[in-house]
C-alpha cells in the first residue's frame, strides 16, 4: 500500500501544479500552439476549436484573430473569415502578417463573390 502512495502523490502534485482556474483550460499561447499545429496538419476543425477557446480568454488578440480567420477560410466559412480578418486588422493594424493575409483573402473573396475561382495561395499563421 505504501509503494503506491508515492507515485500517486507525485502525479497528483504535478496535476495540481498544472491546473488553472478552469479545469482543463489551457493558456492562450498553448491553445494557439495546438491550433497552429492542427492547421498545419490539415485538422481545421481542431484548429477552429483551439482558436475559439483562446478567443474566449483574449478576444482582442490580433494574431489569434488572424489564425482564426485563416481557419474559418480553410473551412469555407468565408463570411465569418471576412469579419474576423477585419477585427484582426482593427486590433493589429500595423501587423504585416495580418495585412498580407487579409489582402490575399480580400482578393479571393471579391472573386468568390463574382463566381470566379482564383488560384490557391498560402497563408501565414504564428
């Protein structure tokens, strides 16, 4: 009985040290890392989940909003992506990554609205 106490106590102490105010909640940076990794692997639904969770914690984070917009775009949620890109630009108007992604998206979106299929471009997440 004593031999199990030490490993269990160590595990419980480690879990307690890693916990936050919300059980199972990760920091914004951790959620963003998971989201970017998921997006790079093509797991866009997982990326969306991670970025939306992070947005609850930091709704004005410009880089997070950029990543969320890229994800919404990848999922074909173009109206949501447009609104999210605009919010990202509002929060980080000088961020070149956001400006570049928005410009690419705006070009695509105007063609999409007219029914023209533009060439694929790559987007940057951080």
